[in-house]
C-alpha cells in the first residue's frame, strides 16, 4: 500500500448520508414511501398488524422491498471497502520492508492518539460519521483474519469469543496516551502495585524509572497547564485516597493528562534464577516492528507478563489484539455519540407521522361551512406528507448504513468483547486497576445502543446468547459499582446509573436475578451501606425500584394527577411499569435481620437523609411562596424549582425505602430485644409527624404551593407523599398488633 494516511483512509470508508433525496436517486430505488399511522395512548407506534388496512400493508411491503434494494447496493460498496482494508491488514506481504499490517497498526495507533488527545479541538478530529463506517469495516476485516488464524493455530479462539488479554493494560507495550485507568493515574498504579506486578505477572519495575516517569509527568503538566491545576496537585501521593479537589468531575477530567507516564523499564522474571534487569525496548509507536508486536523466541511481544489465569498459547495473532483494542477505543471516542445522534431522523418521522394523523382527523371533523380552516388544514397536510416522503427515504438510507441487522451484530460483538475482557481483567485481582476506563464505558454504552437506537425490527432479544450476555453484564454492574479498585468519580457514577437503569426493565432485572446468589447478596450489602459514606440518591432509587409495585398505593407508573399530560419521553427508566424483585427483597430482609449493626446504621442514615431532604424542601417552598405572593411581578428561578422538586422526590423515595424496610423486617423497629429498636421507632415517629404536620393541613404552605401549579413542580402533590407515610403507619400498626 502507499501512504497509509489513516485519516484519508477513514474518509475513503465513509458512505455519505444524502441530504437531498433526489440527488441520491432514492426516489427511483424507493418509489413508494411508508410511515406509521397507528399510535397507542402514549403516542408510541402500534405494532399490531390487525390494525393495518390492506392498502397500508401493500404500501409498507413496497417500501420494505425498496429498502432491501438500497441495502444490497450499499453492501456492494461496503464489501469493496472491506477487501481494500484486508489488503492493508495483510501480514504476509513483507518483501524487503515491513508488512502492511504493521505499518497500518502503527499509523492506526497514532490516529487514535490524535483523536483521544484533541477531544476539545474539533478541527483536528476525525468526524464521528466517518468513524462509524470505518469501525464497521474494520470489525469485518479483523474478524475475517481472526477466524482464518483460528483454523491454522492450535489454542487460538474464534472471533466469537474474542477479548483483549489483561497484560496489554499493564506491560507498557501498548500506549494508552492520557486515557484514565480504573485505578487512577498510571504512575500511581505502578508505585502501589509494583509487588503485585512482580508476583502475578513476572514484571519488575525499576524504582528509579518510576520516579523519573512521575517527575516527567509533573514537569509536562507545569509547562502546559500550570494555571489550570490547583495548588497541591503535585503532592499526589501513593495512597489510594484522592485529594478533595480531584473528586470534582470537571477538575478530575482536566487533570487526567497526569496519567501520561512514560512507559517504565520492565523485565520478565526468570523462574529459576534471580531476576535480571533487562531493558525492554519502549519505542515510539511509529518505530515498532513486527518483532516488537508479535514477539519472537523468548520474547512475548505484546503479551509480555502473562498472568497465571491466561492461557499459555496466544488466542490469536498479537497484532489483531491491538487492533481490537483500538476498535473498542474508537467506539468510546465518537461512535456511540454518532449512533445516538442519527436516531433523531427516526424520531422526526414519528413526530411528523403523529402530526399528519392529527391533521387528517381534524380535516375529517372540520365543518363544511369553515372552508378557510379546511384550506389551512389541507396545506398543513401537504407539508407534513412531503416532509414524510423525504424523511422516510432518508431513514431507509440510515437504516441500511447504520442501523441494519449486520451493524447491530457488530455492536453486539463489541459488547461481548468488552464483557469478556473485563471478566479476564477482573480475574487478575489487584491488576484489574490497570484496565482503561473506556472498556467499562463501551460495555455500558453498547448495551444502551442495542436497546435504544436500533430499529424495533432488529430486536436485541433475537440475538444469539442474548440472555447470557445480559446476565454477564448484570454481574459486572452488580460487582463493580462498589468495587474499591475503581476510583474515578465519573466511571463510578456511570456504573451506578447503569445499574439503576438496569433494574427498571423486566428483562434486565431478571438478568440481575440470574447472577449467582453470592453476587446478589454482595450487591444488596453494598446497597445497604450507610448513605453518609457515598453519593446516596442513586442507591436509594435502586432500592425504590426493587420495591415499586409492592408498596401501599405504589402500583402506578405515573402519578395519578399527571395522567392527563403526555410525558416528554415515555422511554425514560423512571417511567417504566413497576417490576419489583421479590428475590432481591428477600436478600435485603435476610441481611438486615442477620446484621443488627448494619441494619441500625443503614436506617439511621436513611432517617438522616429524609430529615435533610424534607427540611430543604420546606425551606424552598417558603421562598417560592413568598416570591409568588409579592405584588410586583416576580419570576421564580427555574433551577430553584427543579431543586425543590428533586428534594420532594427524594423525600418520597426515602419514605418508600422506610416502608420497604418496615414491611420486610418489622423487627428492626418493634423487637425490643434489639438495642436500637426503640430509638429508631422514636425517630421514625418524629419524622412522620413532621411530614404530616406540613402536608395535611388545609390551606397551609404546602397546600398553597401545590395549588399554584408552577411549571417544574408538577410532581409535588399530596398523593405521593401521603400514601408513602400511610404505608409505613399501616405496616407498623399491623405488625405491632401481631407482636402484642
């Protein structure tokens, strides 16, 4: 191959989405257009074919045939692009120089570095729409070479079971630039885990080299961004506790470039002799040769430092492992963002289809004497129909190039690669901390893309091994959301949010129930840790979702007083139908019964947070009421309204967790043999009295603010908070009678 300019190559693999349908010839390929015409009460497309008329069925089938014609034409171009990429990945054309694959690999890594290091400068980045097409072609080419190698190599695995071995993350052979690791800064990990590296991976790090690398990083930081870094940042020590300023997500991101430690000197430890310090070549990316990557006699190449848990024989050619690692990184850099962005075309089709349906119904109802209104309605009908003709053809193109079944299988394969990689890295124990954060991010985001972005005709549930994959991902979320080896604030928040979303949907909740009992109990134990020690709102919300559907007056999906209004997004996790987990509730009851100390600390923390949240809420509605009653025209800050509504929602959620606890384990409050029972019951009674005093009196502060019906305070109402309090009181009274 000639220049191997990766950015130009990426442009070559891009299949451009047409902005003008006529220029792309889509009117000839797809002469008949179609869009949904039947919707349910929530505005979602009605999938029942019985509601479809004969004409609609004919139109839909003609449209689908047109889409297939388009898809076949695009596939011809894609196949040519894959064949060209296979030439670039050929490792048998060495001749007098380097084989094409190794030239490509070094240029590819440089390309990734430029895109990872310049994320704040869009002018030098590869456009995400190019990256999507390039990633799909690269996956096809890599899987082809991977499976060819499987047929020729004993011990190799098929691409279906592909993963990136954990030694790539800590042996320094692959450059991860300034990307964050799960355990924090690379230089910090090398200091704190040097003994583990020696014991588990036969890698020895020269202490002088660690110090030099750390000082180089700090010098670089001083030169390039001293003004951005708070005082004391240079005092980053070897302890796992992070300084308070680094806990801020913004400052944390700004300081992640500290992790660009130069690769330290490493030597493989020989089994029957004292370790001899032999310098491993750490060449710049562009200068690496085939031997540096694939290795040779006595040199493991990219797989230096194999832990005992990993197989002795490489699972595939080592160069393919690095390309696979790069594919995962590409998805994290911009592919996921682009997949989410292109969904807007499908959303536009839906919105225009709803508007057209509404307009046609108005035309049917319009009285004959109002010709002026009828004319305007017909104009609107024509505009909507023309727009839908254009959008439906554009959607056909996007479904063929981005959301097809084949592209979905690529994303699913990437999800499985990440899951398998995380599982193998987890098996290394403390060395798991070296894993780049983006592997967990891609695992969570690729699952989200499969669930939310791909067409209903390409359902994730039909994918091979879907339930097992869902269970594996559930095990990862359940284990790592409270994993002490993970220190990054952002990634910990992402894991918690992913688990919170996971328990909202029946399929994924059942996957959580399918993980081993040991993992389920450990997850519930982590959820029941005292709230003061961590961000607690998401934790509390997870417990609430496990209970929703079992509490007193708690079987609703949306609040009764909001049923007449249409939700902005019915697909939000919080707007899913209740699906409680009796199994996880049982684990919670057993844990609180067995560990009296944990039960007391957990409930005290819930009561503390309830006291805080409700007090904040009352203070805020006092300010809102005062502003609303002033004679001069005043506008209440929308942010204040949002925070006020959040405090109310938190208060209701905390009351529901108390109801859940009282129902499952009444002994905590009513068994006087427990030293904390009387104190907890007294605190509970005080808080419930406080809530009832503030909420039940007619024409009091709460009542007046509710009647104002301010935008942003829609969720604030008597019903949600009073039924939660009632549920607690009923359970306490019923169980106290049973206990005499």
